[in-house]
C-alpha cells in the first residue's frame, strides 16, 4: 500500500493485494457433494482513492478492480436420482469493479450527517453477464448523534437491482431480476458512567418486505424477503 499526504487536509493512496479462500465446509459436506466441482477462489485486488479531512468534514472517494478466479456458485441438479439437489461449481472468472464514496459532516457538536454509496459491476469474464446477488449500486445515509450521555442514529440503506439464481440470463425470465429496496434503522442509547450503556433499536422501521434474494427459477421460484419490523434492546457492561 502507498499513501501520500498532499497537505494537511488531503491525501491519496493506492493498494494491491492477493488472496484465496478454500470452499466452505457447507459446500464440501452438502447433499450433492459427490457432484461438486470446486477449487479455491483466488483474487487479485487493486484500489486507489482520495481522502479529504477537516475538523468538521471527512470525505473519501475510491475506485476498485478485482480479478476473481474460480468463483463458487450453485445450481439445482438431479444427483443419484434425487431432483433439485444443490450442486456447487466454479463459475469461472469474474471481474468486480466500481466506484465508492463516503462523507460525514458535523452539523453541530454531537450531531453529524453521513452518507456513503457505490456503483458496482460484477461480470463473468466469459459472457459479460452479471453474477447473482451483486447489487448494481448501494447507498446508506442518515444522522448520527453522540454527546454527553446520549447517543443514537437514524440510518437508511438502499440496495440496487440484482440478479437471482446463477445471475443474469438471456431469456425473459421475470424471476431473475430483483427490484431495488431500502430500509431504515433507529437506535437510541444512554451511557451510565464509563462502563455501562443501554440502547434500543428498531430494525426496518417502515416494515419494508421487498424480495432480497431468489432462486431465479422460471417456475416455482423461491424468494427471500426482508425481515419485518423488529426490536432489540442491548445492555453493555465494560470490565
């Protein structure tokens, strides 16, 4: 990684990395494991960006490019006479690339507005088609508060369109392309001394139930939806 400071407020950086990941145990021990054809996933990653920082503003923008080999994907096949068995395989090479940006600005002491987003592409090398469950864009924005004993946030997350199943297809299957969606979370908390704090969270405040994933099947498709509005309380004790 190379990081160069232009002046007191601005810096640029670039980084390069390689990595690999062996197939998960759930893949190796699946019902259709005898038909699986998987090798370790491998990546070469490039990223470069620009950072700007003052007493009230922090901003960053970067571009990334990832050369991904042996991506593990799955499909339903008949194995040993059993239909609709999940079989895993290496989908081949995938190129991930995109632009990301984020900004946080302090409005008044303790209160800040924040946002981050990205434009993304995840295309199979051989076909140029998008892989499954890779959003075309993302966005998160909202308010954060932390002053004296009180803290909290109101944040909304947006996820762009995606493809289900094995990804983008050339046919007119209406179950392949999934719609964009968004949901909001609210957190309110109180700190009692240095060691104890309590908080209350409302997840999916507006009870959005959009489909987030799917099998991509033309007939009898399976869809997974956002969980409905739910609540969580937390007590944290430090030692």
